[in-house]
C-alpha cells in the first residue's frame, strides 16, 4: 500500500516561474517529511525537510509547506531554473517505528528556458 | 568528504543466477540502508543496519535476499536465485545515526537487469 502519493508524474514549468510539486500521505503517524532530488544515473540527493511541528520551512529558492489536517505537503521552487530539471521524491517517516523512509513515486520536473 | 560508494554500477544476469552488490557508506555513519527502486516507483526499504546489527528487515524477501554488515562499515546485498521481478536499481544510503533527524545520503545505485 502506497502511504506517500505523488499524483503528478510530470510537470513542465518555464524558467523564472514557480514550480509547485505536491505530495499526499495517508499515515497520520508520519512526523518528518523530506524532499529528495534525483538526476539520471545518480542516487537521490537530500533537498529540504520539515518536521510535523512546523508548517513551513524555507531554504533559498526552496520552500516546503505542510498541512497536517489535509495530510498534504508541497515543495515550491521560486524562481525555477533549468538545472532544477530532475525527478523529485517526497518521503516521510514515523520516528517512533524506525527511521526508514517511505517514498512517493516521484514527479519529473522539466524547466524550460 | 567522500560520498556513499556502490559497486558494480550495472549488472546483467539470467534468472536463477546469483548476484552480489557492495556498499561503502560515508565514514563515521553508523546506519546503513538498502533500498530497491523498481522503474517508475520510489525507493523501497529492504533492510536497515545500525552498526552491524539489523534494525529493520521486514520488507526483505528472505527466501532469496540476504545482507550483511560484518564489521559495521561495508555491506553486501545478495540475491540468490534472482527472478525477473528483481530487475531494479539497488540503492545504498547511510546516515550518522538512526535516531534523531539525520539525513540519509544515497549512493549512485546498482542497476540490475535479470533476463
């Protein structure tokens, strides 16, 4: 059963605009959420995270928003750059039952010049 | 700082053969993870080690998959015998410790094709 869902397999955005990637989860015990970025033939690279005690975390051009009541989080990239083109994975974990990450299927972002 | 190293990068075998993957985590990282990523899916945890002890192997198909981390550093993941559905990228990750909010760092993965 997929506990972390990324319902948009792909997204295309123009350079300079905002990219919004969405993620939904079903397990209310998840208390820590992460976004990973993956280029072809490379392993996923940690991008940004948020604890369930917060509703927003910002790091440069990247901001993650968490809506616990809706079990939804989103990653905003502003402004988008061509180098942001990659697959983005949403991941979540329940810190009280180990530290394994539950990943979504990923969203492929293409930023066009 | 060197990242997580994995070898081989690619492997093609026939079904029913055996195969082994190797992982060298980031120096000082006590926790090591093996993930399986099937095409079009997100990574799925197979096994987690804390030093040389197994923390979680609930999703490891133990009839054919095995893993070890004998000295608490390098790890090997073995499949014997392989099935067609084992075709995937096998990712190794490590973190400073399993507790707290430590980030997992991933290696480049080993892409396995079973024919």
